[in-house]
C-alpha cells in the first residue's frame, strides 16, 4: 500500500533514499550546478517534507519550500527510487505536493531540474502536469545544466 505523509527529513530509515537522490544528482551534473538540499537543510522552517512509502519502506520523497513571496513555493528534492519507477508513483507524489501547496495557500509552484538527458523523464513529468518553462527565480541564475519550470495552482 502506497502512502505519502509529512515527516521529518532526518531519519535513519531515510538515509538510503537521501543517498540515492544525492548519487543521482551527482551522476552527470557538475557540483556548481547541483541545487539539492541535504536532509538536515530540508528540516528548516518553511519547508514541508513528504515521504512516499510502500508499506513501511521509503520509496520516494519530495518537499515544498516556501519562497519569499508569500504565495510562491518551490518543489525540492523530489525523488522516487529507480526500481520503483514506471508505476505512476512520481506523478502520484507530484500531485500530492501540488495539493499540499494549495492547502498552504500557495498559488504558484516553481522548480529547478537538470537540463541533461538523464533528467528528461523528470522534465516530461512536470510538462504533463502543466508546468511550463520559465526564467530562473528567487536566487537562481542562468545555468546551462539547469532548466526552470513553473505552474500556477
């Protein structure tokens, strides 16, 4: 049974998920272009962190970071384990994050993801959910390894 719950990002049983996410981000992205947050940074105020579990096993995660504009949030650290992909779990997690952002009173969600071919599935997921490409937002700068997307919710 798949569940998605609001949890603390620093838990021993999430270490494997964070490690896999970190490895995926570093696989073909130069260090200066990696914008992921480590687990302890995801525990900061203004960030909602969600864990997707298949029974008790953590198989995915995603966060919403409130930006300085009171109605704007950013999707951070969205990841589903490679061996769990192809089951619609990433879309389920994304839909949950969008619904949670609405519940928080946000009217816009934005994100940064990779421009490399290894991020194509992620970009297609976001496109299918209605995200459109945009300029860098809140603190980001143009980067050939990054694309920026946004969605009015």
